[in-house]
C-alpha cells in the first residue's frame, strides 16, 4: 500500500517557528511530527510514502533521507505552488504506480489517534474513498461533514461560527483509483474547494479519538505537552 503526505505548505500561521525548519520536522514529544505519521502508516502495512514537498524541501530531504521508520521515502517536489489538490495530483500521477490500490493521503500537520486499519476495512471498493471525520467539541472554526446513518457524505458545511460539537474534515483521506477521474486539467487547485464538491461517492469514517492540527502556535504547544 502507498501513501502521500502533504508537507509543502508555507506554514505562515506558525511564523518564525517554521522559518528554517519544515513543519513535518517539528518536535512533538521527542520525535518529529512526520515520524508520528510514518509509524501509523508502517503499522498498517504501507511500504512507500511520497512526501509532497515544497517549502524547505531540501531541508526535509536532507534530514529524512530515502528510508525512515522502515518505509521507502520518495519526494514529489512542487515545481510551483500547487495547492492541496494540485500537490496530490502531482504526487499521485507522477510518483505512484498505475492501479496501485487505495492510497492514504495525510495533511502533514495532523496528529490523529484514529484507527487506520478500521478505516481501511470500511472502504467500499466501488466508492471514491473515505474522509476521516474527527469529532471536536468546538466546530465553530471548521467546516463540518454532513453524513447519514450509512456514513455516506452528503455535503461539506461551511464554517458557521456556532460553538457546538461536530465531525470535521480530519485532513486524512483514503482514496481509490476512482478518485483520480475528478482531478481537473489544471495543475493548481484545492482538494477541498475544487474537487470534493464534485465527488459523487465519498464515505466518512467518523472517529471520536484524539485529533489535533498543529498549524497554529497554541495547537502546536498543546500537542507538545499532551500528545501520546
């Protein structure tokens, strides 16, 4: 099984913290952010991970190398800023074999305790894929996933500013080969805004397990003090 980790963002919300070090290499409880993700993927049976890199790609490449946590590491270095969707398309079409089976895709700033093996078991072969739906106590600053009892995604609800629990887009995806047909012709685009609204057959893996996006200083600090 293959995976792609998106780790090419500019990390502007973290300011000086990521001026000279990629977000993927930030220390979380004694190990790099990236290693938390690689260890989960290795335990699942993933054998190769493509790092979709951009900002500080040379630092990432020098530090990580081509093998880590028992996984083969490949780099898809953006020729320009591609956006989340463009980065996935570029890495998938150029660095993964044809018909390689379902592909795990992770945002590089996400720590999630969700069970990836259970998520994989929920994948319907005829579907386009699964989105991790992470339960948060305050969904006011996130888009919320609207899904039914069958866990089929109905729609993405935009940020409503209402302080209440909800299942948000957890930034971790498991896509089948079917998903590639939704990539637009252009190189630069967003997966969230330009692709997801057009995908017809997505499911949600709803998880109440711990989840954190370390993309803001206060969230990074929380992870460094509390993640296990």
